[in-house]
């Protein structure tokens, strides 16, 4: 158990009230935001702004998405206890830790080694055990498929077919698609060959990069 000030818990409670105003209603999702210490996923100097609804820079020019975006994606994914989830873009690990409150069967992939290493350290500190992989999210994790749900936390230029293939029939993928800005898609795999896709507004994510891109 990590010791922290009442002030930080107060700031988290306020964040949860703010998320409710922004349409987050799922009690388990709200509870995850009330519990996970977002300030630990960033530089110490940023603690005072950790619970504002804004994206925050982390290593390698990447960002932790703003809490309302993390909450929106998590709610849309509609995770049930014991479901097996694949996350693309571990980043700071904050979204991973939120998902872990909903099911412990989490697999997450990050392509930047410094971020991957930092996320491992924080998971250890929080005593949580998502399955972490350093690699290319476009390929997913065929050896661990199929997944009930897939969450992509970087802006994808298109929906990667390998990820669709790794969804169970009936499974759902939440993925922001687009170059400069992205449209949030919820993709439901209704059979081996068919998907239904629904759109949920515009967002701005860092890009999902290919193997050698910087
Ligand atoms: N879920 C993260 C969001 C981080 S930003 C959080 O809560 O902090 C998106 C992350 O996706 C970045 O860390 C970036 O390095 C990673 N990413 C981009 N392209 C990727 C790819 N092809 N495979 C795996 N990770 C990727």
C-alpha cells in the first residue's frame, strides 16, 4: 500500500466528479479513477496538475491521455470481470492500471524501451501484474489470442487486420483512427469475416507508429 496525502485522494475524488459531468457513468470505471494514483505515472514535479483533465508529457515525447479520454475509452470498452484484454501503447502505464482494476487478465504492448521499462517499475511499485510486452502493436500478440477486447491508445492510420483477427467472435476493439486527428471507433466482430463499426467523435492521440518510425 502506498502512503499518500489526503490531498491527493481529494484531488482524485474531484476528478471523478468531473468525469461524471462529462458523461462517465459506469461505477466500476469511476471507482478505478478514484483509486489509481495518476500522479505516480509522471514526473514528480507534475504532481499538482496530475488530476486536471489534461494530457501530460511523459518520456520519449509521448503523453498520458487526458483522464476524460482514458475514461471514455474504458467505458466504451465495457470490460467485464475475467475478460482478457489487449492494450496497444502501454505508455506511462496509467490506462493499463485503470484496466487492471476491471480485470487482471491484461496484456499490453509498448514499442519504446524507456517507457516499457518505466511502466514495469511502476507496476511493481503498485504491486499489479499486467502481462507486458516490448514490441510492435500492429502485430498484436498472436500467441496469446484470442482476446475479448482490444484497446488501442495511439492514433492508428487504419484498423490493423492482425488485431481484428486476434479478437474473439463477439469481441470489441476500441481504436482511434486517423492521421492528424482521430475518430473513435468501436468495432464489434460479429463473425469470422464480419465486423460492425460505430463512431464516437473526434480525439487527438499521438500516432501509432510502424517498426522503424521515430
Ligand atoms: N495508454 C498510455 C497512452 C500513451 S500514448 C498511457 O496511459 O499513458 C500512446 C503510446 O503508444 C506511446 O507510448 C507510444 O510509444 C505507443 N505506441 C505507438 N505506436 C505503437 C506501436 N506500433 N506499438 C506499440 N506501442 C505503440
